[in-house]
């Protein structure tokens, strides 16, 4: 293995590692539990786990008392453990993602340090920790950060086994690969096998070491280990729910999501280029150079290299296979490509450490950094004013209601981003790599802190606050067979905060309204949460009582609220 490159004079490798851990923990845990859960995905996972804890059914997740087959079981179990430790609240819901994020960054640091030196390790770790999408996913109660950790465990484990010379580390590396794939499959299904398997297969074909790896990896015992970890839950779930589970999980949520547009989440072929440009910022400015330098110029010479020197191509294949796979998918969401962020961080980290300060690619990257920082900063600064001027031509949205309040905070956030990246670009152009790197890290830390402290809370208050308050109020009042109706909305946070099942009428249709009229006319009390624009329609019904209306949402019942106890 390559000897560790010297640390900069002002920062030892040990201090850098401690700093990495502290910075990552701050970025991923700051304000974690102080912001409402956002609809739809965060709230669905949080509520399904709450119902799991409440019912004691640890095999089949349920949402609103209906079987939920969207994802496998592992993330629900992890979130349930968080609920046990921290309570059923926002912090408990998001803790697993934040903790797995910290573990992912630390694992990346340790892996790169083992193969390319401690400095390259902590540089890669800081790059991953300060990528905007990673920060966002660490604050989200969804599966993607956990999946990214286990896919990375599988791929890091394979490369450890591939590169190790001693039997012990080699064996443990390959075992880690099989366990990582099994846990990834328990987190999000078949992609837990497909991605690592495709990346590893293509890599060993290019290296020409397929027979050697097949002998070293002991695939029979590894497959048995994989099956022992991954299969029990799938077999139990199939034994309980049979073809219903198979059809919903494997056909609808695997095949259909890839071949068709689901829930309107479509995107052009360049969709994920834009996601990387923003989600991997500020390091996306350096990614083209890192990508170019990772491509081997001579396959024969590449095959003759030591395994550690083949790491750039391994991470390049990791990036390319996942990027191409999802770019071809019909359904697209920003979090779909989360699993390629560790690969990008390692690619940029290795390139950063190997380039001379006068390298022309570094100068070009400085220009890209300043340009992207300027565009993002300017966009954040002028967006509220621009949107407010065009508000009359836009459809109603709770986001529009909060824009006047966001004008000043967004200017602060934009100034932090713009000035920080402009300073970093200046340092790069002045051949001061270390100061540029420190400036970018510090800028993202300050940007995240100001964004989460000044911008996200008022957005959450307008977008989710009324739903939280109405659901909580209804949940405290409901008794027996009384109903909570959600009309014309798909807002799972209502179920979570009400701690009560709902009668959902997601679409505003005549059939739905007729069913709602029957509920309103029933002798049992019912509460209704709906869109403000539907209130005039509901007020035509004599039994409807408007209790409150705030922003985009309204709260009603078929009788006045009970007076508070005296």
C-alpha cells in the first residue's frame, strides 16, 4: 500500500480525523429534531414505524392500518430502535439516517486511508460530509442514507478483500461485501445486489483477475452468508402475505418504477447531471477533472498496477453504473443516486491529493466553482422577489405564502455561499490548495447552519405547521369510532401527528365528495383536514363547521369543538 502523504503543517492527520468527526456530526445532527416531518416520504416511514411499535407486528409494515410493501424491513427496525431510545418524535424518526451518515463518512475515511494514505482519507471524508445532498439525506427519515452505507460497505469490503495480501483482512473484506449486500437488500430490495454485483463484475473483468477473485472470495460460503442474513425476512413476509407481497414489492416497486413514471416523478435524460451539480456542490466543480483523470490510458499498464493504484477505476465504475442505470429509468428523484456519492467523494479526494497546485485542471475547477457559487447564490437571493412578482400567474402553494418572510434570510444564506466560494476560488487561483479546501468546508458548515436556522423553520411552519396543529388537535379530541378525514390531500404527516388512522380521499372527485357527505351527516363526530380552496364547497353542507383556516389548509368538523375541561 501507498505510504501516507504528509499532512499540512497546520493540521496533523489525527487532528484532521477528529475534526472530520466533529464537523460531520454537527452537519448531520444540527436541528435534527426541531423541524416538522415533511410529506410525503418522511411522514410515511415515520408513521409506518410508529404503527409497527404500537402493534408489535415486526414482519409487515403498515401505514394507516394497511399493509405497506414499498420497502423491506431493516430501516423500519432501525427507526423503531430509535423510537425506543428517543421517543416517537422527529429526532427519533431521523436519528437512524443521521447516525448512518456519520458512520458512512467515517467508513469512507478509514477505507481511503488504508489504501491511499491518511490525508487522502480525511480529504475524501470531508468532501462526502459537506456534499449538499448528503447533508439533506442525513436530515431525512427515509432509506437512502442507510442504503448508501450498506452498498458502500459491500463495495469497500470487496476492494479490501481484493487488495489485501494477508489472508485475514482478505477474508473479512469479502465477508463484509456479502453482508453489506444482504443488509442493502433488506433496506431497499434488489438494487442491494444489482449495484455491487454489476460494479464488482465489470471491475474484475477489466482487471483480468476473474479466476483469482472467484477463488479468493469463496462465493459459495459468501452466498450462504448472504442468504442467512437477507432471506429470513423475505421468506417470513412471503409466508404471511404470499403473492400480494410479491406483486406489490417486486413488480410494482421494482419493475414498474423503472419502466414507467410513478407518482409523476419524471425527468429528462440530463436530470441527474443537475442533481450532481447541486447535490455534490461545492465538489461538483472538481468532478469533471477527477473523472477525466480516473480513466486509465492504457489497459495493459493498468492491469500491471498494484490493487491500491486501481482504486480510481473501481470508484469510476461505481459512479458510472449507478448513474447510467438511473438515467435510463422512467421514474426519477434526486435521492435515487445517493449511492454514487461516496464514489464521487473518493474520486475527487484522490484527484485533489495527486494534483499539483499549478495544474491547469485545478485552475479550470476554480472557475467552475466561482461560476456555480455565483449562480446558486444569485438564485437564492433573487428567487423570492422573482416568484412574488409572478405569483398571480402561479398555482396556489403554501411555499408562496412564506416567500416574503424568506427574503432577508435567503440573502444571508446566499451571501455566505457566494462569498465563501469566491474566496475559495481566489485561493485556488493563487495556488493555495489547503486554504481553498478549508474555506469550502467552512463555507458549507456556515451555509448549512444558517439555512437550517433561518430558512427551513419558517418553510416548515408554513408548509407543515397547519397540518401538524390540526392533526394534533384532532387526535386529542377523537374518541371511539369517530373519524378523521383527509380530503383532497395526500399528507401522511396527519396520521403521524394525530396518532390515529384517517379516512383518506386523496383526489377531489364527485364520488369522494358523496362519501364525505355521508360521514358529515353521521351522528358520530368527525374531523376534516382539507385544502383551503375546497372550503367553499364543504360549506354548502349544513353539517360542516369550519374550525380554522391557515394558509393552504383548513380544519373542520361536523360539530363545534368540545370545550376544554375546567
